[in-house]
């Protein structure tokens, strides 16, 4: 048993002796191994780039500019006829159209014949007038006879007064019947002719109450129409409306007299300027929009109802930060600008940009005032940044 214990101790003592002979301990070996391991490196910022002098010569650096910018809201609209210069020609009586003298698109003058309607209602009204006229003549003769009898002492004054009252009543009825015929479309001269000749005319002639263009014709010859039923619409298009539907969240931008511009895609060369003349009093419940309108002179009849249009609402100018269009780097739906960190070092800075203005873009956020940015050469600088990031050739945008 003593012999085997010695044999086990010999290898262990030998190992220790060898380490001591080399002047090394296990702890020193572990320390040296740790020192030989590579140190962890800091990750490279892929948005930063250091450029060489040759590329730097192609870059221009400057600061964002501040300039007066008017906020603009673009809303869809349309051209409409000016309703203050529009009339709706309606049938004055119930009857059948025997003649229709206008077509859609035709220009008519005030007093021009539009349609002829045959009406039994008109016949009845004329008959009532002639009957009342006859009764009036009889009542007048009765008053004359009563005066003679009163002078002869045959009747008293009460009888004369009764007959004079009948004349007054019939006279009132005649005036009412004349007004009724006038409402039914008979002009005064035709009523006078009816009373003179006692010839009934069952046809009424509908004429245009104003000059203009026939926009719509709602009836055809032979059609039976009711009283007040529209026959056609006539409009004077020398003045039209440009109407826009403004979302209710922009209602604060609306006020009477506000300066606006408009564009009509069908007439791209026409730049229209005006002011808001009307703002709707309510919000349309289906579209959640408010009606805004500007008046538009149309002496040459270039602007036609229902043409599509765009209205531009402009607010007062205010100072905004603007960068050149050449400074903007686009990547999909994102936009960025290179900011200078050092004479040869730049970083791609994401920004939020607004509308275009005179070759530049308004900066909404992401850029501080006074910073140096790349105003020209940003495209090539971004290609070089990509090349360095990927370790290969630059990718094309």
C-alpha cells in the first residue's frame, strides 16, 4: 500500500517542477492568454462618411435659408353657373306642350318664345272673366236705371245703393280674374284683346324672362306638364362661380375676402386669382366639407359649368427654413440631408419636408438652424457612403 501511494504522487510533482522550471505559474498563463484575445471594436455609424479631397471638391456646403413662405392648401372644386344670373322657366298652367322652341345649348334673348301650351285650365279662367264682364255690364245698366227711377220717385235710395254694391263686387271679381290670367301666363295685351273680341284662346305662350344660354331642357313636345313644372334652365354665363369643397378641419383657413388662386386642368395656361365671396353655413354630413366660392368673370365663355378645378387657399407669409432641392437625398418614402460634422466628415440626417417652393423644399422638422449642410453633390456623396458601408461598388438610386 505504501508503494502505490508514492507512485501516484510522482507525476503530480513532476508537472509542478516543470512549470516552476519555466518560470511560469497557471495564473500567469491565463493572464497572457487574455491579453492575446482581440479587443471588441465599436460598431461603425453607417450614416456617417469621411470623404477624400477629390470627392470633397465636388461638394458645396452651405446653410439652410430662411424666407417668407405662404402656406397653401389645395382643394378640389368645379365651375358652376352663377345662380344670380340663372332663371328656371316653368309652365304657368297645367296643359300639353304643343310647341317647344328651344334646345339645350341655344342662346335666347329676353322675351323670346320658349314654348306653347294648350290648357283647359286657361280656357276656364278666360270663360270666367268673360262671364264676369257680362255681369258687370248688366250691373252698370241696373245702376243707371235705378238712378232714373229714384229721380221719378218710383224707388228709394236704398235700392240704388244695393245695385251700386253689386257693381263694386263684380268689379273686384274682374280684377281678381285678370290677375289670375296674368299668373297663367297671359300678358296684359292678350287680356285686353280677350275682353274686346271675347274670343277665347286656349294656348299660353311661355317666353324667356332673361337672355342667356339654355343649360337644360326638361320636357319634350306633346308632354303634359303641371303648373310650375320646369321646362328649361337659362343662364347668363358671362359670370360663373368656382366652388370648392374644403375639409372641415381647415375651416379656420376660410374667411370672406380671403385671397385665393385657382387652376382649371382643361385650361392649364389660365392662372386665376380672386377672393372668397361665400362660405357655406353648414358642413355637408356625407363628405364633412364646407362649401367655399369665388366669383369668376367669363366674358369669352371659356369657363364652362362642371369643369373640374383646383382652388389654392393661401395664408399670410411667414419665415420658414428652406433647403435646395439638390440637397435632398431620397430613399423610398424617406428623405434625408447630409449635415457636415467636420471639414471632411458628413452624416446623413433624416428630415421631414413640406411643399416645394422656388426650387427648394420647406423643412418641417429634423434640422436645426445654423447647421452646415451639403447643398450640391449629395447624390454622389450618398453613393460613396453606400459603397463604403457595403465594402463594394456604389448602388444607384
